[in-house]
């Protein structure tokens, strides 16, 4: 995860790099540091904690110093958060400095080898070996040394290096971790994500695995690990700089919750016609291929896993294909049965989630076609897949995913409808009706966000409770999992989330007088079954907080509080029902005074195992 920023230009580099790091702080905030080439030396400053600590150490606003440098904000993997373990890392001479995102899997062997040759290490990190490997080769030039170093490394990583001996350049490379270049006027940027330099340029080049880039004020040149030149085409991103700001909201998370109608509308745009029919020709999957699959396997982590679980009910019902949803971190260590008739769908917001990428590669090696569902163009997932379907949620800064989740569910619903068309597995009129209702979901979410639902009142009443139980059935089960995850992530309150029918097989023992039980209880064919589960909760004197459909009067008599959502088909309702649960978690966290955009121990993109 971590964040990398590099700048080579003619302006003082330190404030530009620090500002870039502020746009990447969601990637890690255990420690941070900046190295700037200044005259015949490296000026390195590091600090533990978030970027305010680094700014204080630097003396924020100080525009002095060199015009080439690197910055890093860290999420700890190897070594505790400390100043010694913060990046940038130097070599023995203090003339080479590097920043790295990812994991070097063979660092112990390399460290022992380097120590045997007289190198001295000052940190516990895996990343420091890179600086010392470059040190041994830098006499042949920094770019050559980086290429030689890459050949020695095992793992997944992106790193950038600077050297006092070549003070006008930065050299960077990547392997299964993101790195992008920004081309400005008389200045060039390199970073692990576009927001780092979006205020300065929209012209970007995305590096592929094995690319080595040399960055200077005059631009960027590219080669492979063998030094052969590569032509890379720059593209213009259409993100507004305001997309990286809070837009008047207290937090990025609240802003992104309110951006969900737009994220849904953008994801559906051009793919869902007025009559409810679907056009996913961009995916380049033929009808014959869709008809040829006999099974669907979804691999994902966290919120993306929940999106896959929510959509699996619709996929089985409409496309008439068995669907298995698996945690990517578990799937990769099983011995799954895979073949050419199994479609594997890898869901990853960033397109860089390590476990999901590994699961996708395992599937391809076994001969299964792989579809990547991701929010990021040019991400590793798009390179590791046979087919790609993009969500269009836009930039998401908050660590706790909101708009990317609903966009994933919407994209999966499009895929479901397209499969049902190609396979002839659902009644055409029913399929088109669902398509037309899906077109209306962005409006329903917007309506809900405008009218409010008493979520803040519920949050005030229960925010001091020590435990929450979440229950749901059918597609609502994935919603309750996601709602519970949000509460854990940002409020640090223990929760259990269960399929409601399983409650009496254990979790019911956790209930006490007044304990809050959140139930996803929107109208559905199994609503009466859920009512029975609610009665079991009430019999233990717990308090039921129900997410229910407007107009449902039954729920009033069996719930302590009701959060009403607009009516829609039960297969589409999860995109609406999850919103009050996001807001409930948000308001509870806010009442505790927590930083919802930077929950403890978490980072936005999990690029390590």
C-alpha cells in the first residue's frame, strides 16, 4: 500500500512532494519522509505518524532546497512504525536514497548476503536492501543499477531511486504494484497514484511490469530491465482537481457516500438502454462464450467480496449458473477445480489487491478465463485478465469503501442481465423490467440521501453500545456483512454479521437486554421468514434496528427503530439498503470523535499479502 511521490523540475521540490503526499496519505500514515537532492548531498527528513508530523519536522512552507526528490508515506509491513523504518532509505554512503511500495520476499537472503559484504543496515524493513543493492551497481549509472537490482528481487513492488552522482534524475520501476508518471511543463512527476500530481498535470503514463523510467525536468524515458528503449503513450485523465478535495463535506467518506448516485449513474451510462437492455460490447465477451460457461467463481477481498456475494443471488436466479464466491486470500491456497468452462471474476477496486491478483493468476494458469472488475484503468488486474469490466466510481479517498462498493454491485447486475440475455435463461420481459428498474436506482439513492432517515438519532442512541449484531437473508446477507464491516472499520466496535436463519445456531447467545441488532429487512420473497428471526431477537429483549422498505407497516410493530428506504426490486435493493448502514457507521464513529478517513491500522489499497 504506502504512497510514493517523486518530483524532478525547476521549482523547489520539497513543498511539491509534501503536497503530493497529502493526496496519498490514505495509502499509509504510520510514518513518512522526504529526500531532496541538495548540492552534493541528500537532505533526508523522516517522522513517525501522519504528515503533520513530517511537516513539523520539515518546517512546512520552507521553499528552499533542491528541485529533485522523493517522498513516501508508509503503512508498515516489515518493521514497526519508527523513524528508522520510515522511508526514504539510504545506502551506506548516504549518496543513494530509495522509496518502495510492496514487499521484497527474498529480503532476508539479500540482507544476509549484503551484510556479509560489509553493508550496514539501519532499519528492520525489507525495502532497505534495495538501496544497498543499488549502491553496489551505481558506478555504472543509476538506471543501470536499478535494472540490475530488479533482477535480484522477488516479490511485488514499485520503487524509485535518486543518487547524488546524478542529481537531475529519478529512476523508478514496478512489478505488480502501481507506478505512474505525470508529464508537466518543465517538470515531471512519478507516483503510486494519480492524485499526487493531479494539481500540476493531467498528462500521465502508466508503467507496466518491468518498465524502468528515468525522470527529469525535461520529461521521461522508458526501457525494459535489459535496457531496451520502450515507447510509452501519454494519456489525459479527466479527473477534476476538486475530485481530490472534500467538496464542502466534513470528510472524504461523507462526500463519497453522497457521490454514490453519480457513481451508479456513471457505471450504468451507455451500458443500459432506455428499454432495459444491456450493451457490454466493451467487454469483448461473445454470446457463445457466455453460453459456454458452466460455472462462475468470484474471488475478492473485503468490501469487494461482499459485492460479489450480493450479486451472486441475482446471477444464479437470472443467468441460471452456479456461482461460488470465495475469499481470494483463502482461494489461492486451496486446490480449486478449475477448467475452461469456469469463468473466474476477480473484483478489486484498485486493481492492485495482492490476494485477488494472485487468485486471478492461479485461475488463468489452470485454464479458466478471467474477468477483472475494477475501478482503475491500467491497473495490474486489467493486465492479468482476459476480459475487463470497469466501474466508474471515480476517485475514492476514504479508506472505508462506499461508492466503489455500490458501483461494483451495479456492474455485476449489468453482467448478470447480459448473461441472462445471451443464455436465454430469464424471461425477456422480466429481464427488461429489471433493467429499467436498475436505471432508476441512482435516483432512489439520491432520494434517500436527500430526505434522510433518522440515522443520526439511532446513532446517538446506540453509539456507546459495546456490541452490534447484523442480520440479513438472501441478497440482504451481503448487505449486513458490508454494514458490519463499516462499523468495525471506522468505529472499532465489535460486530457479528450472520445469515439470519443461522442466528439461533450460536450468535443468539451474545444478545442481552437492549443490545442493538441491525436487520436488513427490505421487502423480498423471504420477508416473512425474516420476521420470524426478528421475533426470536425480540424474545431476548434485544433492540431491532431495521432497514425496511417504505410503506411496510409490519416492520413497525416488531422494531425499535426503522430506517426506511425507497421501494425497488429485492435483487436491486442492496444498492440502496447499504447506504443507511454506511451512514450509521459514519455517525457512530463521528460521535466517538474518530478520524473516519484514516481508520487505525487500515490502508486503502492492500498490495501485500
